[in-house]
C-alpha cells in the first residue's frame, strides 16, 4: 500500500505536456467559481475539444477526463464509471443535465444512450472530482458530471449533420434556433443507429447487438428583465427519447445446434423530462427555483429457448417517475463574503412486477437542505465551507460536509487543500428487489430477494491540488487524493430454502465492503493561434476486502481489479490553411475488469483516432466534411473479452447557417 505522503512525491515527479486553457467560470457550483478558486478539482470538456476528438457520443468525450472509464456491454449499454468502481451499472457518480439529475429511480444508474441530448446540443461538460454530496445530493458519492447545453442565442439559426461509418454507425441530427427581444428557443432532433454493435464477436459463443435511438429537445430561454426590471430569467427544457436494443446470443456453445439454444433480449426505453428554472437578482441577493419531472418506461423481454425442455420469456420492464423541487437563495454580504442556503424535495414512484414482485409499486420521498459559504480574507486566499443534510424513506438523516482552502502563492500558481464527505442512499432495487421467473410446469423460480435494512454508502476524501495558469493559453493541474469508502452495497448469494435459479441460494444485497483509493490525476491544456493540445494522466492504487465464496456465481471480485493502474490520453489538433483541420487522439489504459460481471480482465488497450476535416464558407453558411478513423492500432476490448471494436472509418457532414 502506497502511503499518501509518498504519493505527493510521485505527483511531483509527473511530467506533463503543455496544456490548453479552459473557460474561467465553473457553472456546476451554486456560487459560480473560477476553476482555480473552486472547492474541488474540476475538468472542463468544451465544444472545441469534443469536435477535435472526433467523439460520437457523450461517453467518447468523457473518456478524455482523468479517472473516467467508458465501456460497452453491448451497442445499447454504455457504462461510465469513475475512480475504481467499474461495475455494470455505475451509480455512484451524480450525472446532471443543466443541473437536473438524470439517474434512474430504480437502480441509480444512468441510461446514457437514452439521454435526449446530442453532442451538437452540448456547450461544455464539467466533471467535479471527488464527493460533491454537499451540493449535488446523494448520488455524488465519487463525483459529479454536469452536461451543459448551448444557449439558443449562442447557436446557429439552422444546423444539419449526418454520419456514416463502416462499423454500422448511422447518425442524423437537425437543430434550429430563433431569438427575439425576450424569448429565444432551440429545437433539436437526433436519430442514431448502430446496426452492427460490436464489430468482432467470439466464434464459440457469438451474439448479435443492435441499437437505435431517437430523441428530441426543446429549450426556451426568456430574459424577463427586458419586460420589467426584476422579473429575472426563465429557462424551460422539454426532452424525449426512445431507444431500442435487440440482442441475441447462444447460452451453450457445446450444443450441436446452437441456433436452437438462444437467449434473445429486446429492450424498448422511452424517456422524457420537463425542467423549469427561474433566476432572479435583487441587488446583492440572488434566487434560483428549479422544478423538474422525469418519466422512464422500459420494456425488456428476454426469451430463453432450450428445446425440447424450455421455451419461455419474461418481462424485466419497469416504469419510474420523479418529481423535483428546489429553491436556493444567495447573498453577497460584503466584498469578501458570499453565502447561500437552499432546500430540495424529491419523490419517486417505481412500478415493476418483474423487479419488485410483491413489493410493487414503491413510492419514496427525500428532503434535503444545503448551504455554501465562500470567504476571501485576502487577495490570495479563499475559504470554502459547504454542507448538506438529507433524509428519506430509504435512509436516516445524513450529513455531508466539505471544507476547502485555496491559496495563490505566486502569479499563476494556485494550491488547494480539501476534505469532503459524501454518501449514497440505497436504491429501491437494492432495498426491495423481489425478482423471479415463472417457468411452465415448474412454477416460480426465485432469482433475487432483498431483505433490506441497508445503510448508506459513505466516502471520506482528502485531496491536494496544484494549478498553474500563467495566461489564457495554458493550464496545468495536478491532483493527489486519498479516498476511503465504506458500507459499500454489495450483491452476494445467501441460502434460500425455496426453488431458485441457483439451487439453494438467491442474490441479495448487503453492506459488506470497504475500499481505499489513492492516486494522482494530472491534466494539461494549451491553446494558441491554430494549435490545440491536451494531455491527461491518471495513476490509481486501489485496495479493498475481497468478496469471495458467497459472491455471485461463486466468483471472487476485487475492487482493485476494476480500476486500471495507468490511464493516459493525448489530444493534438492543428488548423491548416484553406480550411483544413487535422487532429488525433491517443489513449492507453492498463488492464482491468468490470466487476460484478463474469468477464475476465480486458488487458492493456491502446486507442488511436484520427480526424481530417475541410471547412467551407458560403455566405452565411458553413460546411464541414470530416473523415474519422477509429481504433487505428487494431481491435480493442473496453468491457468484454468475447467481443471487440475493430478499426473503422466514418464520414461526417455538417451544414450550419448563421
């Protein structure tokens, strides 16, 4: 085990390349902060980085963030995790769209493919490293991802784009914006398909995976102050999406006729949300009110055919509804001191006979209070204190504090020391699961049965960061952290007297594990004239108790297996003469495995993507044609070892009218 002090010496020896500057203000904080004066380390991925990287999804963009892992169990299931908890359903990082939480009420995970936001809608993505429960609530156990969409007044009047690839990728997007004196609006539509899924599949046990996604987003912004001073600003968002996934595979490769032994899976997910935000400012006092509603409807049909013994199907579907209400009031007490207090209420209703059985349906309530204070006793010092208490049907009252000190010790050089606590309350499925299948002539076969009584997971993190920002072109940051996680909710097998899928046992959940994670996260960004360069490096050392013997399927999983020791990424781009642009992204990830799934270590992986683009201007219209090469170093495995992504070429055409 590497002591924390020794990691400080390791960090001092890290050599990082030049860096690219990011925007000054971190919008994810309730009191907007400059990046170097914020209470947490924060990474910003802006539109230029996204475009230069040739990213096709939000997951592609997030893979450039230190400590973040992105994998695909199949074409329709993208898993994004942070800091050593890489499991199939990551649920310990809060994910927001313009400050609105989008995690699923049942499992706490995020259906990334179902988010009704396309990359063309994104202005920037902010990632807060470390627990942020004090501001973002329960799921911010490890960090927070905030996806910020573009303001209608800052977008093109009309934009259309399409992408085709040799790997079966088909993408079409359409955006339109209009602005008046008071109101401005944007409408976007998106159609995405991956008709091939994984490019290379095992000959022993092949499977098929196909995903199609359609979404639409409406954003309306109103500057009501133009009607009457003091009315404030209003933002309304309405989003909807539909995702379908078709899977089929062989569950027993030793049967002579595997076509008669298929486990097919069909999923249809409908997601919609409405979000209303009002902001007002009266002198030194500012107020924000947020109202949000979200619906998820998932229909999952899984068929199991083993002739002549079995021919059945069962529905794993569910519906979930969430209502959120939040108010916060901030005040600048004097030139050096700002403070904010707020309260939030949430109710969730989950209906699923397949997942909850006799516990269906369930409605849970949560209420939360929070406060934030910023004090600058001197020109070079900033002190932060934040805290939140939360109480709900699934947990007793919890309190999460954050304390941070920022110091500018020389021009362009900043230090930060912080201590933060976070928690994650049990999700409905973990607390109340009652899952079984009805098999003809056999009856009810139990698979999962939760006894409940779970405690919230807890995170205590101390970190130190150095930021070097001599001017707008350059920024280098270095974060050293130690995280202690306990009461981790873990699936396990316990004895069961009835008929069960695994004879004599069923799956349940318990607070069973503790984990310590120490590491270094370095990033460097540089932008000047026609050049752009970005580099990140993550070193992780994870230690935990093993889960053996009574774990799922008799396997033994270690959390240290779920985090690569080394993760390196480099992005380099150059704007050439006559509208030509070239860029490339390289990433190296040392071996790791996704825990709680029965796949071995994926081994070391290297990714190389290249992009060549040509831009034309015709009057008020811009045309951009891009050629993108992905996985050019060969096949890569990002989740499972029986399937891989092969080298692929894509063509992207975007037409914009200003």
